[in-house]
C-alpha cells in the first residue's frame, strides 16, 4: 500500500469513527434531554397540583419564583420585563401577558425604575413574597429533598458534579454561539 493509499484509508477510517461518535453523541443528547424532561415533570408536579385546585398556572408560578429569587439575590426593586423574560426563557410578549394577569390579581405591580424613568420594574407584593417564602418554596423543594435524602452522599456528589458540568458546558457553548 502506498503512502497516499494509507493516508486515504486512515482518513476514511477517521470519518467513520467521527460518524459513529456523532451517532453516540446524538443518542446521549437525546437521553439527557429525556431525563431532564422527566425530572422537570416530577419537580413541577407540585405546581400542577396547585393549578388543579384553582391556584396559579405553572408559568405564573415560574414568574413569581423568578421574582422571588431575584429579590433574594439583592434585586429587591424587582426585574424589568426583559430581565424576567430572560430568566424564564420565554418571549417578552408571553411574559408580559403573564404579568398582566398577575397584576390584575394584585400579586405584582409595575414600578417606575428610579434609575431610568423610561423603564418599569415588576415587583411582587409583600403578601406574595411571604407566601412564596413560607409555603411555596418549601412545597416545591419537597420532592427534591425526598430524593436527595434517599441518595447516598456519593450519589448526591455525583448529581451535583454532573449538573454543574452540564451547566458549565452549556454556558460555554452559548458563549461560543454569541461570539460567532
């Protein structure tokens, strides 16, 4: 076999390995997506149970929880609609409708941003903040806490390591897409 033939053969073999690797990666990606979907479904069952009792819809709860977490991390003046949309991963117009309904129910209010009078910030009422802190957040955490209690310390560490790694890799990929 000539040098060129060996190079062509190695190149073809490398291509076959790359395709096989891509197939394996696609299968793994599908499995990760499915697992994340099932986990999210289990975690949000509590919200669906509340919804069936006539409480908030899952997107309304998601908005309230995002506002609550923002408040906990120092954004006591609320979030702009753009910031809330980004945190929820939903379109601006969708989140606007969610906030309109929450505002009509007296759960949030819009406040002029003192730093930029052209902008408004969405703020949850104190009553809602207290409800989320004292009732909803513990209720949402119950399934996760129960699962973590059943796990060994090694399993809990593996869960945290795996999720942290996935988050880091997804963040890197997003950064790479934004620079191209």
